C-alpha cells in the first residue's frame, strides 16, 4: 500500500537513510542530489549504536558491519585549550 510521495534533498547518509525508511513503510520516495555520482569523500564516519540499529532494521546491517571497526579508547579534550580532561 502506497502511503504518499516524498522528495529528499541530499544524498548523504541522512538523506539515503530517510529514503530507505520511507520506502520501508510504503512511501514512494526519491533522492535528489547535485553530485553527478555518489562516492567516498572522507576518511570515515562514526555511527552511534542507535543509528546502527536503525540501519540494521532497514536491511543494511551486513553492509555496515563489513568495514566496521570498534574504537579501543576515547580521549576527551577541552574545546578551548585542547588539554586532555
């Protein structure tokens, strides 16, 4: 059953996830993106556990897990001085 139509502007992780979620519940959703093609543009992203669960429910769990690494630690620093807190 089709629920509605949506246009999502932006083909980043948020836009693509929004379209996948809308389609999963029956919406006719499309992405518009100014880039001619999608590709890697940075060194990587950190996906929080809540976001990982959403992506897994949308059927992307295996694709997400394949290149994933878990951090071994964390440093918290002062925004003003850069000093380790």
